[in-house]
C-alpha cells in the first residue's frame, strides 16, 4: 500500500475512533428512516394516531423495564468475568451497543467489546464472549416463547426444537473442556489462525465461564423477563389496533418472528 493509501486508512481509523458513536447513531437513524419510507410513512402515521395514549404509555413502560433486565444481564456477565467497570460506564457501553440492532443477528453489538477496549482497556477477546452469550440466551428465551404458542395452538414445534437442540449441543461442547482445549491446541498449528492462539484461548475461557449452569439459568431468566415483557407489549399494541388476541399470541408472534429473524440473519436480528 502506498503512502497515500496508508494515510487514508489512518484517517478513517481516527474518524471511527473519535466519532464512532455519532457516526453509528446517524447510520442507525438513516436505516430506520429508510425502512419507514419503504413501509409507507403515511400509513404508519395514520395507524399510530388510532392508538390510545394509555396503551402507548404502557408499551413504553414495559419495553423500558425489559431493557432494564437486558442491561442487568450484561452487567452480571461483566461481574462474572471480573471486568471492573463502574455501573455508569457499563450502562453507557450497553446502551451505545443498541445502535447496532439493525445489523444482521445484532452481530454489530460486538461494538461494545471494542468500546470497552478503547475506553477502559478491557481486552476485546474477553468481552466479545459476553455479546455472544447475550445473543444465545436471548435465542433460548425467544425459542421458548415461540414453542409455547406452537404447543398451545397444536402446531409442529420441530423448527424450534431443532434450534434449541443445536444450542444445547453447542453449549455441551463448550462445557466439554477437554475436547475444547484439544481443538484449540490443534488450531495452534494452523497457519494464520495459530497466530491468534492466545486470544482464542482467552475467548474460550470467558465463554466457558459464562455458560456454566448457574450463569446460564440466571441470564436466560433475565432474557425471558425482558422479551416476555416485549411480547406483552406487542399484545397490547394489537389490542389497541382493535385485534382481539391473547397474551399467548403476543408472546408467540414476537418470539417466533424474532427467532426467524435471527436464524435468517435479517437486519434487526432479534429485535
């Protein structure tokens, strides 16, 4: 790469480092406005005017409490990994990551690991596992919500069972420490990959701790509470638009739609 090319790359890195948060926020707003325009802004606005303000407030309240549970899970994970970050800094990191929900499968939330690395000097390989654990426990909770609706309405729950089985198999492999360390040991001799052996081992150690039984149960319960509240919020919105449904329908539709979005890697992912 010539000097001009290197200077352009260095300038780009400096812009991202100094203005990354605002650039991400601006990009998120542009994407959401684009989606609203695609869905016909006029129709969306007309529909919203028919919604009762009391219902709107209840939906905002439920969603806000849900975000509280999600933040509690994030901070619990950091404490579990002995990442010494003040509550305020942890909250700033968590909520800044929400700007990346429009990325496929919310993969962009790995931003939080980079943010902590740049702001607090925490190795990204340590906290990237937290972002992964968040997504997995979210998927478990949402799959459970989807399965509930499928069972209640006597539909096949095979797709949900397949997803949960795949997750269980993955967690089982992670907890099979001997096999996992053996795989990591073999990767050390692989060209290029072997250069990152230390980082991979650190990532594995963090992931192993996060998926022990107790953390898995606690974090999944947090996810169930968070996404369950959003499922109830969806039910209230449907009722507000005059659609007679049940709470189970709200949980089922929200859960199944989110699982499909996550598996298909559509923008918005688990949102």
